[in-house]
C-alpha cells in the first residue's frame, strides 16, 4: 500500500441498508483500492490481519499453496502436541457427531498453524477448497494462507469469525470459519480449534459452539498438565461444576496459585505477576492444609473466597505419574478404614511445626503425596499389586515412587 490508511472523514454510509456481502465488498474497495481503513464495515481483527498480510502478499488474486509441511516436521508437531490431542480426542468426536448433519469441518491446529486433526467429510468433493486444504500437516498460518479465523487466533490469541470475502485471498471467498484459542498450563497458546464450511454460511452460532468446545478441551489440558498441583474446581453454583463454565485453579507445592482458567480468573481476578503475591490463602481465603482436607470429599463443599463470594469447591491431587490420591483416602473397603485421613496428616504436621506453620512449608504437596503412597501400601499389608490397583497406577510406577521416597 503506497500511503497510510485514512479513517474518520470517510465513514461508511448506509451500513444498515446493506447485506453482509455488500459491506465486505465496500470494505475491500476502501482498503485495497482506495487505501482507507474500512472501520465499521468489517471487524478490527480482520482489518489488522489484512494489514499484516498486505506487507508480504501484494496481490489478493495470487494462487495460494496449501502444501503440507515436511514429514519430519509433521512427526515432530504430532509428538509435541500429544497432550493436546489426548485432551481433545473425546470432544472432537462429540463435536463431529453434533455436526454430522451439516457440511462443517472441525479443524485443530497447533500454535504454529499446522493441522493436527481434520474432519473427514463425505461431501468433500462439493467443497473444492476445503477438500484441498483441510488435510493433516497443512500449514494454515496467516503468513502462509492470508486472513482466516485460525490464522487470526494464532496471531492474536483471540477468538474470531471470518466470513466469505473477509478472507484475504480471493480463493477463499466461499469459505466461512470460526476459531477459538486453547491455552496450556503456562498461559501460552497450545492450539486453535476451528469450524469451517464452504459455499454457504453457518446455520448456527459457530463462534459460540467453537468457543464452548475450545474451553472444554483447554480445561482438560490444564488438568492433564498439572503434575503434582492440587487442582481446584469451583463455581458459585454447584450445577456448573463439570461444565465449560467451571472455574479451575492449580495450586503448586509451595502454596501458591500456579494457574487459573478464564472462569477462575473472572472469579478471583487475574494472577499477580509476583509469585509472592499468589499465596493461596490471600487469593482464595483458605490455606493449603484446608484445601488438602477438602480433597477427602467426593461432593463439592460450600466455601467462601477471600472476596467474600460463596462458591462450591472440589479439590483433587493428581500426580504427574498418574496417581489420583483421592483413591488413597476415599477408596472402599480396607483402604478407606486404614488410609490416613487428611485431618490426621494435618494434625501431625501441626505437631511437627507448631500451629503457626505456613502453608506449603513443612507439608508441601510432595510430602503429602509421598505419605499417601506409603500409607496406602501399609493399608494393603505391603502388597504392591493391591496398593498400585488402589492408586490406579502400574506396579512399576509405584516401585519408582518408592525408590524416590527412599532416596
């Protein structure tokens, strides 16, 4: 573009008397032919994407190469994203079942835009562009294929919908797509979930649907990546637990809040930058010991946050090697009677360190989990097979845990 985009004076006229297609046509004329910013005609995310694409692709009519990445890069991408694919598997199947009566495709890309999963659609020949582009291994990053919903999400981290001629290249003018981000336990973009259809508009709110499933996948991924974090599930209504609207928080071994999902951030506020300001008692109003006690209970319990807001909360300590410690304290039969209650663990810690012991000092999550492993083994008379079965892990994992405890 030879001169800066102008705005303000040439505001679009008769916006409410035109169709969406006419508004996009006006936007393209203003942007590509007149060098004006088409504010109000298309979304700001689309305008920003057009500006980024214009720097590297001068001609919107040029052919677009939807080539897959090299086999070695695809193999590497699939390997790096094993956790994402595992977390998404069930929800991708549910999504595809719900969309089976439509012509929509479900796409999952990694953070770089490489497709990791694509719906195999029986009507593919009627969708020439998607038939050619929607393949595992194809890179649909913005710098490769121009403006698309997944490309914008990968560039900005924000959900969006791109319809028809809002795509940068003419080749994609019959495609409509809606995409949403999936973030990992570090708050980084892990992948992008996308719905695409060709030759017609969505017959439903695709943005809401893709956002719902992206949130569900993200919640699964956060829990899968939590290692020895104590994972809290909470909401103002117990009916929302186990749904995409539940709040999640990961509590680290030092008694700080390591991560929050979006719903958790809305209830607690964004995490402070300084780790010292993330103490669980300051942010949630409860110390690590009381939250560990909460892990004894299967049902959600009423709690009050530091802000005074009443919520229903559940806690689960699930180690990186697969142990769900709830089995050690909430199992059936012998282990329920013999395994240590959380209160007994806390009482012992208080005896060792005094009533003013700070959360996460003497009784870290690692110490707590180590004690539950050894006590579960004791409850089964030293029988490794039965103890491993109770904890839901293999005997080899339990042996490794015991060797680590001895070291």
